[in-house]
């Protein structure tokens, strides 16, 4: 009967080691980010450049994100990261154009990619 406590102890030890830190979690690749290969898709997926937000010619928003030149001009205003991170004194972005309320926050990885793009000089 002494074998049961030993097996239990071994089982618990294996369980605890198996549930340790998982180093296989995907990382966020922020290398060689350009507008064309990364940022354009993030903007499109988030709906930022749609009518009622930052579409070309839209009366709402503080500028267009409809193409590279517009996005680069937007970057030069220096307020993108604060808005995406939802820092104090920034309008939370993205927003729901139907309600005007803040929409779901972008994934941290997408924000990191936008930051890397801006830091690199916002290459096309």
C-alpha cells in the first residue's frame, strides 16, 4: 500500500512540471514592418479607413487612413499610439462609427507592429 502515496507524489510532480511556463507561445514579430506588408491590413481589419471614421473625404476623425500617403501624414501628427493604447488625454481608438463609442482595443501585437513601423520612419 506504500506504492499509492509514491505514485500520487510522482503524478503531482509531473503535473506541476507539465504546467510550467509555456515558451511555445507565439511571439509578435515586429521586424521589417511596412505599410504595404503589415499596416494596411491592420487598418483594414480594424475598419479604421471606412466612411464615418478615417476614410478619404470623411468629415469625422482627424485625418484619413485610406492610403499610405494619408497614413504617413497621420503618423506625423504624433497621436496614433496614445489613442491605440488608450492613454489619458487621447481619444480611444478604434471607435464604433455607429455609436461613437470605443470599439474593441487592437491586439497588443498589432499595436507593437504599428509602433515598430512608426519608429522605423513609417516605410511604405
